[in-house]
């Protein structure tokens, strides 16, 4: 399934997700903190995954099944991997604009050096670009890019796109303890963000099960330091630290809702119970999905989450 939610978003309100990358995760990166897991299918060449009409029809049908209270604030391309790998992304955005709902795309920005990728993203209303560091060595350690993507190309793409995009541009920086959270690291990151000049720079920490179990959020002291450094440089920043809430949209089909959301967005236990309640079903559905191996239960920071069963168990051992 292509669409899911809407799910509560700390940036976008109610966000109806659009997963334009089918099957297992396909990405240019394999970030150590990624909630979708380690990348097994690295890609940098764009491919055709879905015809734009297929995406439009599914999203439109999904919207028709939602209650009035669940109508989304944004249609958000947040894929099982990197959404700009989809060569039809621009055409899909144009199609979805017919629904008169703002379009958002969350990208790791690794392909912005490609003029066609930039052209596709120009069709959107709201773009978030990943800027975790201003250091090439940390970028390689934290984001683990495909070998043929250079830091220089990444920086050039950010520069060109940020100067051309007319919509709302946001950046997101994920802080990981001991990797990109020193004072020196934060100052380097801030310099890069200053050059991109986003409308808002979001500072986030891992709150869902990461690809590598060794990943931990920084201390509260470091988070505050990051906020102060960003602010002192004149960057409008916001912290994304907490739980989004349990107000997840539903279509009436509990199995589809659970699988579609879990594919790109681990569901916390309390949110899962609320979703079952909204769909007028019980935990038997959840237990069946667990038994069939379609989803699995994992723990992170003393909280239980349900994720799509696509990958090996990266949470039972250190990497």
C-alpha cells in the first residue's frame, strides 16, 4: 500500500504519508539512527516505481475513507527509503496537488546535485532537508552514504536548491550521543545550516528504535547547548524531542492501517492500542500479524514499538 495514516507529526500537524518506494527500504544512505533499519538496497540512480496515476488514485481513495476529523494538513512523501529516488516524484506531486492539500517531502538531500531532482521538488509546498553535520568524516560515519555520493556534491546540491526553492524550507539535524554532538561538531553543523538558511531548523533525537542498537540520544545538557548555539547564530530552531501522541488516523481496515504505518513509522504500543480501538477491533489482529511475521515488537528507551518485519533483528545485538 502507498498511503498511510494520517499520523501526528511534530512539524506538519496531521500528515497523510505517501510511501512511493515499494518493498524493502531503498536509500542512498544507511543512517545509524534510521527507524526503518539498515539499508540493504543501496541506490543512487533514480528508478520508476509507481505510475503517478496509481499514487493519486490510492491517496484519493484513502482520503475518501477518512472521517472529517482525520483529514490531513499535509500529504507527505516519507518513503521506505529516499523519496527522490523515484523518477516520477515531480509528476506525482503535480497529480496530488489536484486534491488541494499541501504537499511535503522529507528528503536526505543527497541527490539535490541532480537538476531534475531539484526541479521535481520545486513542485512541493514544504521540504525538509537532512543536515546532520558539516563534517565529511562524521557524515560518512553517521549517514553512511553510498560510495558514489560525495560530500562535495551533497553540499553543492543543498546550496543550489536552497537558493531556488520558493516554498517552506526546513532542515532537520538528528543528534546522536558521541557522534555529532560535541561543541565543535555543533558549530560546524550550524555553519552549514546558516548557508542553507532554512525557515526553521529542527533539532531532533532518536525516539524510535534505530538501525543500530548502540545509538543513544545526547544528554539534556547537550541538547540545550545545541539549541543555544543555533539560536546565537540567528537560526530559528525548534526542538523535536517528545512523543507525537496517539491521534493516528484510520480507514476501518486495521490490518492495512497497521502494516502501512509500520512500514515507515514504528508504532508505539499506546498508539497501537488506540489505533485498534478506532478500528473497532481487538488485540487478536495484532497477535495474528506478530505470529505471521508481518510485524515485530521491539523495545527502545523502555518503550515498546511495533515495526514492519522486513529486516534482520538489529535490536538483539550490537553492531
